[in-house]
């Protein structure tokens, strides 16, 4: 599973300076494992982040007066072996005697927090919304044959083809697809290779896809429950965080081997530039691209900004696409550009990679009370609710309350998204992308057949357009995603959602953490290797249970 070992120079941890470009979960995980596994002194680990806070796409912020914002939520489960290994090293914020992993385990073990969705898919009925019976997948014999074909075919044969090239149109109206695509955010035009990987990676979830009983939740949103504890831990150890600092390029030694010698940066607030000298025994980890770059927030009364052009992607404030583009550009990097993949494949196709999420801050308990009664689920136990007849293909998640550390008792927060934001709504006669937060809430209340008052005037809904949110799922060719350790690299590793890791699945926290663990193991020569990707298909019981569900 770990990639082929390059001829890296022997490193003495006490002499190493580690420069981690990007402050997302990949860099935070790398810093943790550099301390714990490689024994690099914490004050010699430098996290360089273009924004004012760590976390990258795992963000969460706000206040009751102006509204809370979550651009996304993440599914965790027992198969996230690398992620749970990481969280077992981090002290809990609420009780330092426990780890974050123990905190999550205890939270999910509590009977009142267990996920068991009673209203997973909702259809439009004659008298209002109807909860669909999802005990059956609704797959035809041909659908099953097509699923088996995609699952068994090689990635090379599937190539850069789309999911909808392998299935009949009726497949995309089955219970299976409505639950699968909204659980993982797949769309019919996404990569068949990524779909195949998910079929293998999450085969253990087939029997409970209709209840989402295998999903682990964090006590609060994932910024407060995961990112904040890791940041506090690393700062307490002495890790150097450099915020509002955008890395613009790297320089390499004039040798056949790939050795970073300089990191060029600019301060976000002043525009002043500088550089960091990197010694051959130092290491540099660079997170490539960003699924939430160029995100645009609307308000309760305004819509988000339009989708950016491909050129605007490279001028985003975070600099993530600009840096990757510079590394892969033969003019900017004539030596090693071919080792950095093809970023343009992922940032130039926003019509295929965008969707829109929204966060609702409720100042009146009426909505949650009515929702719990209607759905049969207490807040935090129902997981994802999908409105299959929504033109926007809208889904919502009503989590356990409070969802933020600073959330008052009289405030509730929930999150949702639409996979088709450029379709015209069923109740609001305009595309979701052009709607204000209040208009999105109006559409949701229409699908639920709930009264507008008092909810509409006692809530703040903040929409977030994300142009590249599923760009990792786009069709791609071999080589479009670079390796974690580029060929010939002596001190550079690449992290994040756009690197290539055999068998594992993008759009998961696990993917970023695994890349970080691989990088630390390879460049520091640690004894501890990342654990192998969980492979449920090697378990006969898992296979049989999955088959039974697919035959329903």
C-alpha cells in the first residue's frame, strides 16, 4: 500500500525543519505524526496557511445574531482506520484525560445519539410529503448486472468514462441511487472509476444505506470537534502556525532529483513577499488544490456570487489552484512539471463540480419540534433526509443540538444542500444558485409542507456556492492526479484530495489523513506505516449482507 520508497537522505529528526503548506486536515495530521511517529521537535514544524484559521474545508463558524455557517458535513465510520488512529493521539477539549477518538466513541455509543433514519427519502405525495419505503433498493436485474460489471472491471478499462455510460436511465431513479448519490454526493456525470472505488470501499454500508446506522457523528460540528482540538494540541506542543501567508511557488535544486530549496510566499494582508530557504535534510509537504476554494456566501436576503471562470480559479485568495498550476506548468517549472499532474482537469469544469449548501440558524423551536414529529427522529438521529422530487435534489441534516461550542440553548442549527443548484425550484420560481437564504428556506418548507410562520421570520439561512466541491469526482486520466511522493523527490510530498492513493476514496477525511501518514512514513523513514485500506469485500459475511440488500 505505501508507495515505492525513493532514495531519500537519512534524516535526523532533531535537524529537520518541516514546512507544511496549507492548514487543512492533511497538514494538521502530518504535523501530529511528525511529532508522534518521527520525533521531529514541534517548534521545527511550520504550518503555512493563507487564511486566518486552520481547518481548510473542515470549517464551521458564526454566531446566533448573524447566523452560523457550515460549508459541509462529513461522514465518519469504523473503516476510517487512519483518521481514528490520528484522533486517538489528540486530547479532548472537554476532558484532556480522554482522546478525541474516545469522545466520539462515547458520543455514538449513547442510545439517544444512535443514527437510525426513519425518513431517509421523501417523495411528493398528493396530500404532501410522503416517506418512501427504502427497505428495498428497487434495482432491476440489469441494474444489478451493471453494478457488478463496474465493480469488477479494472480502472484502466473504465478509464475516463462517466457513471451514466454504464447504466440505463431508470437506474438513476432507484432508491439505491437516491440514497447513494446523496450520501456521497455523486452525480451521473462523475467518474466511473471513483464510483467503482466507492462500491468496494463502502460495501459494508450497503445493508444499512437506508438507515445510515453505520455513520459516526462528532459531538459538535467537525471544526469544533476535530480541527480545534488538533490545533490546540499542536500549539501546546510548540508547532509554529503562520496564518495569512500564501505560498506562491517552490524552487528546486538544479539536479536530476527533485529537491525543494525555496518556498516563496506573500502576506495576505500587505502583499509583501518573502522566501524560506529549505535545506536538503528539511521536508516540505504541499496540499494541492481545494474543494472549497472560491466559495461564495450569500445571506438571508442575497444570493451567492456566480461561478468563477477557470482563470479566476487561479486568482482565488487561498492560492491553492495557483500554486498547483505553477508546479504543473512547464514554463514555471521546466524541470519537474510532469510529476505534478493536471490541475486544469479539476478546476476548469465548474458546471460539473459545483453544488450549493446552506446553513440554517433557528431562533424559534417550532421547526425542530415539527420536524422531529414528522420524521420520527429526534435531532441528531435521522442523518440525511433527501427530497427525491426536488428539482434541486435537496437534502438536509438536522444534527444533535447544540452543534457549535458557542451555541446558546435557545438556538438550533441545521445544514443542507442541493446537488442541482441551477435547476428552477418547485416552490420558488428561480434557480437555487440565484436564491437568497430566505428563498431557500421557503423552498424547504414547501417540500415539508410546513407553515412559513413562525419559522421563516425567525431564521437565518446562509447559502454557500462551492464551485469545485466535487471536482475530485470528475472523470480523469491516469496521471491527472500526482503521487504523494513524486518520482525522484528527496524532500517533497503532496497532500490532499487531488493526489493518487491506490484503492482509497476521495471526498473523505480518511483520504487526506492517509496521504499525510504516507508522507511522514516515506520522507522520515518511520517504522509505523499507515494501516491498509479497509476491504470489506474480503469478509464473507459483509459480502453476503451486501448481496442480500442489492437483491431486494
